C-alpha cells in the first residue's frame, strides 16, 4: 500500500528516466545489522516482535540474525533460538549471516534456506573483521558457498569497504570489482556493495557500477548498502537506481553501524528510502505508516529517538 492511500503527505512525483526500475526489492537489515551494535542486549521476544511488525508492514526480505560466535557479537548470541521461535510470514524470506563453516553448520541445523557471507574489499578490514588477509578470505568462504549451494541454499555476498576504508582511505575501483567478481564466481547469486563508513558520493557510485558492468557483471546481480555518515545515502541510492540497480539494503528507523569500524554510522533508513521511492513512482510494497509505527516502537525499546528523517517528520 502506498502512502497516498494512507493520507500521508507526499512529494510530487516527477518524470524520471526510463532506466529506473519499475519495482525495488528492499532488503531489510534492521533485525541483524541494525541491532548487532547495540550495547544493551535486546530481549529475544522484542526481536521476534520487531520481525513480525516489519513483515506486517509489507517487507518481504528480512535479514533476521547472524550465526557468528557470541564472543564477537553478543547481541546475536540468541540466533538459534530466534530462528527456532520465528513465525515466518507467508512469502517472506529470512536470510541469516554466516561467517564460516561452523556458522553454516548451525544454519543447516536450523533449516535456514537463505544465507549471506560477509567479505572485505580491503586488506586491513579483512584482517580486523575476518582475521584473514584479502586473498585468504576467499579460501575461507569457498567451502561455505560450495556446501550451501549444494544444499540448495541461496547465498548472498556482502562486500564491505567498497568506497572507503578508515585505515586505508579511498579504495581503488578495480580492487572492489576484482573482489566482488570472486564472490559471484564462487556461487553467490547477488553481490551487495557496502559503503561501510558512509563516504561514497554519487559520482563514485556511478564509477563503481560502470566498472562492474564493464567487467561483465550485470546490474541485476548487484545490490547497494549505504550508510548515512555524510548524509549521502539517499543520493547514492538514487544514482544506483538510475543505473538499473533494483535491490537496496536499508534498516528500519536507520538503526545500525558496524562493530569493527567505529566511523560507521547508521544505515540508510527504510522509511527514508520508501519516501523517495514513492516520489519516483517506484513500487516497493511497504505500508509506510505501519513501518513508521514499528520504528517508533523499536526506538522506545532502545530508549532513544529514531535517526530517520521521515520518522521524525511524521512524528
């Protein structure tokens, strides 16, 4: 349901290039990426209710949790229990992040059918986040992807630090393309390009997407994942849409960051994304009023206001 039917104010839609997708899949990461950096442990029942409310708002891809070792991300130590108690909404997908083969074992035991792996485009972040080097990380992921695909599980590849790294600075486009292609050739059905510390600008986004296409990777294999550190997440998303990308990662209420990169601020807020998609006339399937209510509810649970501009404006 669109926001016009709900009586909410809306921007005037203007004609846009035919290259814009008619419909966008929103890959909602609030329950995993949004909550993973919270210092206070969010109760399991709150996480389950959050996922239920997000599904009721019309979101159909809901990244639920991560089978990472609790030592590294204590917030997600309840991953097995969450999947066991989750009541899936009809037609919805609930991917989980899998860091290694042990994580895959846990996912298989939980009968998960949709996973994601998380690689780095830079040497330093691979060392800090994965305890590996840039090349070695692929050797770690290859058996994970091979086994998962063999079990009929869909595997998404995340690639972090695609635009800038807090230790290495700007990341060469060709380095990102080379790393991304390895994940796709490994068997990932989709590659999500992550602006982990939020330094991308529209020109950089365009350059990277053009480089992937020039290397033989169609935009139908690509998704984008922007953080809003410098207020560029929506502008960057719009650029990606104009180049044919039709899957966008976002987090309800703008929750999230990265526990291994202190300069990473919140994700693109799903409400802000939906508002822009409405103005562009792009279908998305989300009930904005219900989503805003959900983010307000979660903000109350976390004890602080939502950073989403749309949540604030409609509050």
